[in-house]
């Protein structure tokens, strides 16, 4: 049986960072991945340019049942630490917007940087590995345990602590096992439920999972109306369950997308409304009053088309959210009514596009089961969970990678 100090399952952002740090400590590290290539989500992230961190990262940018859990890792390996690594490797980057840092050229630069660091740290990586099961080698009975690593010493059983990872070809023993197999989004990119199942196998609680940072879909009645304006986008604020995001919203054939909708999807639950302010910068009632004074004969749709995309205004007329008429026909109350409907337009999504297009998975390994200092399971020696498999989910904008780097870095100091 092969012997390793550390086996890491998942050669994504968190797994590679953890491997580098453990390797630097002189640990003999093997990373196992089911895919042909490492870092596949990194490669396709940020439209191929990888939004690798966010300058304004703070614990407030994360969802978790325990909002305090992420604080330790995020404060010990910060966005500035990752940026220093990027700079050390001369990877060209820029701030796109709102503190979001992207590669100038390609996400390949980030994967290359991690591979260079991993090589320097002596990390071994094996791809296309089909892990059949994992068993604990340290005890002789109980769920998820086996005594096959038991050796006879002077007639006495010597139980070697650790884990055995089995693939069809090999059994490998390790002292520390790190689970970095990510979430469920993009199953065609190799996402599996492996990490969640492994957590359950070892008796750890896994919180309910759902797709997040994901477009929402139309109810049939809305689809019939709005699919015709697919491609229209506008700056809005969106609100669900008391959380508000200001960003762009995009109408698509299937529903609503764009950064504002992806952000709010993490806070939206089936059955909830999403309230859209279609003109967050300009008070529509005041705007119409001014327009009325300047151009009393002007039609309402012409005036509103100065604020909103024309195709959207036409749809609102068709749906009788507004009625076209000369501005001079509007009184204060009717102007206020128009403003109210456009500042607080309510959509009731049918659902989301699900893991097929979601960027992340909300929920996962309950943080109550883990040490925030080490990312180790409290009830099992030398078993670690890092990255997206853990119930810590970032906003859109580089936060999810920062969590992957930080949690991977932390585990790498101890595993
Ligand atoms: P990650 O998913 O990166 O890695 C897990 C690895 O485990 C994968 O290589 C997988 O193949 C492997 N694996 C899974 N099951 C296995 C098994 N059974 N056996 C062996 N290996 C297994 N975030 C951000 O901050 N900025 C961005 O720009 C983007 N953009 C983006 C775009 C798209 C399209 C998606 C889907 C996601 C993003 N994200 C993002 C989110 C980000 O990609 C995600 O949060 C991190 O990759 C999570 O890192 P992990 O290492 O935890 O998992």
C-alpha cells in the first residue's frame, strides 16, 4: 500500500492551495482528482479570466449558518496574501469593478502559478482517479472504519492512525485526509456529491444544499411576455428577504440573470418574490414632473424611454403596468403610482436554472462540525474539509475563490 502524509481529494482552488502549504512544511502530499485536468473551474471562471479575489473581502460577503466561522481563515490568509502570490509570479491583473481582481490575459495564469508552487513544494498530483471509497484505518469497528491497516507487532495489534483511499488500481494510506471536492455546480465539469457523502459517512452533519449565484426562471405567464425582450439589461437594485444588491439585471429567454440576479439568488428561496427597482438612481415621480413641465405634449412612453430601455417600456405598456398618454394628462397621484410600480416591480420566479449553470452550492458540511482554526473535523482526527464543500458561500465577485484559498491555506498549516 502506498503511504502518504497527506492525501487531498480535489485539485481545485482549495485543494491546490492546501497541497502547496502542506508540501512547504515537508509533508509528502498527493492530490487526487477525478478530472483529466486540474483547476477546471479556475480555468472557466470569470469568463476565462478568473476573478481570483476581491480587494474588499470581509466576512460580511459570505453566507453560512454560522456567520463567524469564516472569520479566522479569512483573517489569516487575506486577499492581499493571494495578491502577493499573483504579483510574485508576475501574473498581469486588473480591477474590473467593485474590487474584483481579474487576470488580464487568462485564468490559465492562475493554474500555472499554482502548479509551479505545487511542484516547488514537492506535491504529487494524480488525475482521472475514481475513488471507490475511503475508510478510517485507526479503529477496528464502527461506520466508515476498517482495521485493514492493522499490523502485528510482537503479537499485539498496532493500529496506524489515518485513512485509506481506494481506487480500482490502488489502496493508499495517509495520515491526514483533506476533502476539497467542491460543490455540485456544473456536473459536466466533474462536480460530484463525493465530499458531502464522505462527511455523512463519517457522521458529520451536512446542511441542505441548493444552487446559488444562478439565474432565476420565469413563471409560464411571465415567460410568454418577457422572453421577447431577451438581451435587454439595465442597472437596478434587487431585493429578496431583506437583502438588497445594486447591479445590472438581464432579461433572458429563460428568466432573469445578470450580476444583480445572481447575487440575490443566494438569498432567494422557492416561493419568494424578488422586488426590482428599475430606476435606482432617479426618482421617477420627480423625473416625470420635470418632464411634464418641460414637454407637456410628450408621451409617457417617450419620457420613460429616457430612463429605461425602450423595449422594456413597450412591454410595460403591453402588460398595462403603465398606460400611454401625454404627460400633461398625468396628475401627481398617477405619477406617484407609475413611480411606485417601477421602483418596486415584483417578479415571482418559478425556480432557478439549478446546478447546470450555478456558480456555487449553498449549504454543505456544517461548520459546527469543524474547527475554524484548522478546518479539521472535531470528531475525527486528521480529517479536514475545505473550500466549497463547507457551508461557507461567497457573493459574486471573487469571494468564493478567496474562501477556497484561505480555507486551503489554513488546513495546509496543520494537515
Ligand atoms: P473546485 O470545484 O474548484 O474543485 C473541486 C475539485 O474536486 C474539482 O477539480 C473536481 O473535479 C474534484 N472532484 C469532485 N469530485 C471528486 C471525486 N469524487 N473524486 C476526485 N475528485 C473530485 N468564484 C470566484 O471567486 N470568482 C470567479 O470568477 C468565479 N467564477 C466561476 C465561474 C463558474 C462557471 C463557476 C461554476 C464557478 C465560479 N466561481 C467563481 C466559484 C468557484 O469556482 C468555486 O467556488 C471554487 O472553485 C471552489 O473551489 P474548491 O476547490 O472548493 O472546488
